C-alpha cells in the first residue's frame, strides 16, 4: 500500500492549451485526459502498459455524488460526508481511471442483452430543452450500439457500461474512460449517436486492448472512427467503403491532411484529424485488400487474443499477414508512414489492385460523407479553441 496526500493538478492536452487531468467544476470535479492524466491525482506509472484493477473510495460532502469506473459497491453517510466505493475489476490503464464529483441525474438500467448501465448526467443539461432530450435519446441507444459493435468486434469486454456528461464549459472532448466514457456538452444535439459509437468502440480498442506505445495512437482512433462508419451503415446512411472512398475523393492531394505520418505522428499531433480519419481509411484499405472474411477474422482475433493487454502496429501487421497470407507492408507503409496521399488503388506487391469497394460512390453516400466530415471538423474545432 502507498499512502500519499497532495492537491490534484491539471494537465494540458498535447498540442493545445486545453486543460485535462483533475479539473475543478462549478459543483465538484471531472477527471479526464490523455496521454497523461493519472499522475495529476494519484501516484502512478502513468503508461497504458501498466494496467491494474482499481477500487475507488471517495468521501465528499453530503449532497454531492461520485461516479467512477466499474460498479458502485456502496455509499454510506457519516457526519456530513458521504463515502462512495467503486470497483473496476478488469485491468485498466491508469489514464482511463476517473472519479467525477458533482450533482448528477443518475439513471441505472440494463440493455436488451442484460448489460448493466450507469449513466450520470449533469442536472443542468437534463433541464435544457434542447440538449436534455438529445442526450437522453443517444444514451438510450447504448445497448443497441454495443450490440452492433459486438457483432463486428466480438463480445463486449467488460461487465458494465455507461456515460458521464457534465455541463462544463471548457471540456471540449470525449474520453473513453473505461466502462464509463466522459462526454463534453458540445457533442449534442447533432451527432450524439456517433460520438457514443466512437467512445464505446474504444472499450475494445484503446481500453481492453491498450496501446503499448503512444506512437501507435491510430490503433485507438482509427478503429473508433471506423466504428462510426459501421454505425452509419447500420443506420442505412452509407457503407464504410462508400464513406472512405468519398472522403478520399474530397481531400485533394495537396491538402496538409495527407502530410501527417499517422503511424508515428509525434507528441504534438497525437490527436490531429488525420490520425482518426486516415486511420479508419487504412482499415478500409486493409478490408478491401484481404476481403471481408479475413478482415473480420483479423479484427476479432486482435480484440480477443490481446484482451486485457496491449498491442502495437507491427503486431497488428504481423497478424494481418498471417491470417491473409499476404505481404501487407506496402499497404501499411502507404497509409501509415507516407506523408502523401496514397494511390487510389493501394495493393500489396503482386496482388490485384485494391479499392475501397465501390467504383462509383453514390450521391447519397457522398452527401453523407460530406456531412460526417463537417461534423468531425466541428468536433476538431472545439479543440482548436484551446490551441
């Protein structure tokens, strides 16, 4: 046991001036951020490789509540203080740990498959005539989103799920805090379902299978962005192939978007837009190259074989080559390590030219892709406020 005391501090998101870490709010505190946040409030080897189970015992003045990862074990009051005990039993990277203190509108329920849900929303947001219904509508779809993603990725890796939504003016991001993502107030009313899909996808890719090194951040963000495209397909808007092709067509070769080598973007660019979008496009290029059967076998094997642990890009490439029997180095080099727009048909040496799956993207899909890109850029614009 380590005994310590001190005053929690705030950090900043790399490449921005956005505060993260242990952040004071008008009625308590929110804990969220990456790549380093745990060290802002407890002694830790603040790296995703150092996973552990967590028990949080937090005492707050009566009238306040605490929401954290995992399952609420107990709450007891004594002499004006209430102590909350939460238990997160599955291995968790330190930066994914959170305690969120305030007044909450708490909703507990179960999905259709029986997964326990614990949602905590700031009462001010609940009372908002626009944001309140929008947040409620998206959070009610968590069970459906989990089921759709599980159909693609394999079983949901944890024993509970839920959300924390605080009315914090300068929280400009969402974070995949394990089992209970933290969301900004700014993601509603438009696009809430897609943000929820993104953060829930991280429960597989980023949380259960964590990064062994931060330079491979596309393994988190590319997979989660691809999940948004899977959700779009579920909603009948467009397929991942159509979205990828349309996004590819809409970003000219001279755009700075293509200059970032997302396989190792550097500290200041860990959370830049290309890491997300080009990462998802790399996955679609892989799918086009190896075919659906091998692609989903790769994805499910990656999630299942590394459950509770970590992974790197070379390990994913090795798995993909083993499953497909294909030399995939040219494909991954083009999409991850080249500071230029990949060729329209990215193929491994000697293989048939790969496409995203459509020779002509439908007008409907192109319109959706434009809308999706605009929404993504709006989210990125929130982060720009802190630059």
